[in-house]
């Protein structure tokens, strides 16, 4: 379950006389989320909030005021939904390979697949400068992981049956385009054949920062970046207590889910000694941001405690003036409260 998303949260002042409302909309290229009239402690708020997908637009940078911890807690509170509005969001990653050689596909080949999907199935291109790095269609998107892993970020859907139909439609599309190029796709937790040095690096600015930082905080971080794939699920919650129950259940069931869906027994063409090498890799990737979270089971756990945890996780970067600025090692708490 994703309690806090990858969105960059910022704070803005509403127009004079504007009043916060529990509603969401899109203005001037920004995803605007108005915070509830009161914060998690029942105190009335005087400002609204804005959320922009990373990388944020320049307009967000110009509009923002400094964030506070209360803003972050209130953002999580604003995610509470009645049960009838609950949705399931899934993410599916897979390895692309050349059918004739079994080698991993390079960015140029991935670019051609993205262009083919855009032209044939009406996806909109996502650009970083003049480079296509993904696609979007409605509330779905396709993105690239560091080693070219092809990811579908699904739309928020009502049932597992809809999720199944969504991913099958996606697989049909990538197969239709890929087959014409001699490219296939493989769903495994770890790259089964090729060494780290054989994996292409995607031309996305933030991955250079991550690539330099990972070896400083663990021995297996680069393997995580370039040689693993996953399936993830995002769940809604109705209240803080509902979030706590789901978070605890998700953590408690994680070892069972890992065992049931173990799917990474090979490395560089040989058995690697694990049924789930992918899970082992996460034990020494970056323990500041990975692993179990014992505090979730404390009686005091809630939105505020999760924000405290997130504030102390070291950052990767800040996006300013269309550039990724290396902030590795600095916590967000230190960054906005120096």
C-alpha cells in the first residue's frame, strides 16, 4: 500500500478571499488538491495546497511558499475516501529483450516501441527535453526504469477484474508493436541472463544521481535499479485507523506474498541459490528507505508518525530550472528546515 506517493507536494496561497474546499481539479498544468478545512488535530487551516507530478513545472516553483510538517500531514488526511470511492492502482514491470539474441533492449529500441504505441494506440508522449521517456493515456502511464524495464502504471480501478483487463490490454499492445521489431517481454523478478555491465542505462536525468549514490549506501543497489522488476499495488483508505490496519496487514503479509510469488531464481544464466533473489537484493540496497517498518505497529502510529519517518529519509534530488540537483544524503527535514 502506498501511503505517500511519489508526488512532489508544495504549498500555495489561495487568491484573496478564496476558501479551502475538499475537492480536486487541474489548473494551468498543475494537479491542484485543496486540503480539508481542518488539519489532523482539528485546527482550521488558512491555506490550500497544490500537488505536481515530478518533475514539477516552473509555475509550481514560482508559486510555492515553504512547506510545514502540518501541510504534509494534512495532505495524507486529504486522501481519506468513503468506501464507495476506493480504487486499486497497480504497477507492472517487465524486461524487454531481443528475440534472436536474448540481449536486453537499448534505449533506441525502447524509443521506437514508445513511438509505435503512441502512433498505433493513441498514447501521448512524455518528454524530458527532446527525449521521449514515457507515455500517458487517461490515468494510465508507461515509464522506464533505470535499466529499461518497461512499466505500466495503471489507472485507479474498482475491481481486480478491471486490473486484469487493463494489464492484458497493455501486454497485447506492447506485443503487437514489439513483435514487428523482434522484441519480446519477460515477467521475472530479476534479470535471468545478463550481467550488470550488459544492461543499458536509460537517459533520464535523475538516474545518474541514483547510480552514483547507491553504491555508497549498500552493495546491491545497482542490481535493484538495473536488474529487477516488480508488481506493486496501491490501496485507498477511509480514515487514519483504516490506513493503519491496511499498512500493518500489508507489512505482516509481505513475507508470505514474497514466498507465494517468488520468481527470481536465476542470475547470469545459472541458479542463484534463492527462489526470490529480488527480495534478497532489497536487504542491502539502502536500509534508510527499504525494509520493514517496526514503528507501524506502535500504538502511537498514524499519519503524523509516517510523515516524521519520511522527513528523515535521505533525499536524492531537487528539481529546479529543468535540472536535477543532487541532494543525496540530506534529509527533507533538514532541507526545508535548515
